[in-house]
C-alpha cells in the first residue's frame, strides 16, 4: 500500500469518527446551534450518524 493510500484511509477514518462524535453530540444536546430549535438539532444529529453509518457500510461493500 502506498503512502498516499494509507493517508487516505487515515483521513477517512478520522472523518467518520468526527462525524459520529458531532452527530452524537447533537443527539445528546451537548452541541447546540444558536437560534435553532433543539428538536431540529437532534434530528440533524441523527441524520449525521445515519449518514456516517451508511457511508461505512457502502465503503465495506465497495471493496
């Protein structure tokens, strides 16, 4: 595996972890968006988490 390929995998894993952290932070209302109702923030958090999980599943099946 080339150095660029390894860096791509590391960047992808970091992106997934950050997406999950932000999504779960929004779901748990640790992260909020000013002037946006809490229910919208929670829904957006679920969208982020589900999107990250779908992305991981699609990447696994693409191999």
